[in-house]
C-alpha cells in the first residue's frame, strides 16, 4: 500500500497539517525538533508526496514551459541553462521544448504545455502564432517573450539592443578602413534579424558608405554556402562581413576554408553571437556578445512574478551587448 501523509504524521507524532507545512517548507510554523521528526518519518517510510493532488489543491504545478526557437544556437542553450538554474533554486521544474523555428511545432508545444497545466511559459517566439499569443495574454496566462519581439503583441519581453550593437560593429569595420562590408543573416522572418540588418544599413548610411543590395544575404542555412559563393564572385567582393548569428558564422568558416580566403587578412569578420571558442581559434574572432545568463535570470523573475499574481508591465527589458575586438578585424584596409 502507498504510504500516505497520515502515515507520516502518525510515525512523527504530529498532525497532518504539520506534515503539510513541512512539505511546503513553511518551517516557521514548527520547532526544530518537530522538523527533524517529520524529516525522519518521511525518510524511514520512503514517503513520496502526491504531486498531482498537491497541484490540484494549490492550483499550481510548480512546472514552467520553455519553448526555444532553435536549441542549436549557443546563446539559446546558455539562456536555457540560466532559466533552469533559477527555477530549480525555486523548487520548480522546467520543461524545455525546441520549436525549430516552426510555427506549427511552436503551436503544438504551447497547447501541450498548457494541457499539462504548467504555471507559465517563456517563449522564443516564431512570431507567427499571433492569435494564440493574444489569447494567452487576454486570459491573464503568465507569458514572457525571450530574445524576440512580436509586432502588435504587448507582452513582457527580454531582448538585446540588436540594432545599436550591429551599428557599433559596422562602425568599427569602417574605422578599420572597410567600405565594402557585407552582412549575412538567416531569412528575415523574426525581429532580431530585421533589427541587425537595420543596424548594418544605418551605420553605412551615417558614414556615407553605399548600401548595396548584393552585399546583404538573407537565406536559410542550407542555402548559405551558395549565397556566399555568389557574394564573393562579384567583381568587387566584400572585404568585411558581419555574420548575424553563430550558425551563419559556421557557414562562413566553411566557405572561407573551401575558397582559401584568409580570415583577418583577406576578410574582416564579426559574429553576432556568443562563441565560446572565439578567442581560442586562429585568428581569434571579433564577436558581439549577449549577456545570456542575466537575460535568462530576468525572464525567469518576470515569469515567477506573474505566476505569483504580481503586476508585471508588458514592456521590453533591453540588455546591452558587448563588442569584443579580436584578430579577425584588427587589420586595417589601406
């Protein structure tokens, strides 16, 4: 027979309410001696709390859902680690799902997690399930958007200054003498990519550098190699390039190796992402780094406040990025 709370109470010589208070960590309602007795009774009997019954009573499951757009990004895994650490410290469990930037997959995960009655969701949104986002917010369901903004959706969001950070990176390339600067992004379907491209164009415009359509690549990763080949087959190929994330960066490295283009000498390169080995490769790579740990912490705090029925304003929390200058952009163009 299953061990019950009543069995624990009987073994410890206390009431069921005292055992309940112990399980809910309300230790201020009992003496240290009582706490030790309850702990010993639970251990001796091998008691496992009935979390389903507990959830029904408390109207909380102590579970949250995290829907990541693409878990392959280093930045995304760092944020997820920060989120999981935070919720673990608060005795909550995180269910992490990977949507592969697929709106249909994202929708299914949202519906599945809500069916499991998770207490709230942190979403790296595809931006395509607008009606579903609106319904959650309208019904007061705890939601935080991570990394990306969704047009016309008023939700608490944790993002970085994509446009300004990219502008600063392009300005650095201009300072190093580059005029033929390219940018490579994945398809322009989400706010981060659009903002980074806009920052690139704004920097060129403010420095009177021509904006050339052929220097701006936007395509899926599996087509990136062929687009890079077209780019560097131009009569005047770029002397510098901004890779808008780590997956694009890897495609640039593959292409450069196959084409025998020397990074840092023949091509200045900046990557917008957290690259753990950026300072270990030769040449070391200039990066725009995002404060992933702090962003994850902030998103978790915002979600927990909503779960605890605290007021949270539906505004963007914007973090600043850091430009780390390394060998891939240190050579000046004469």
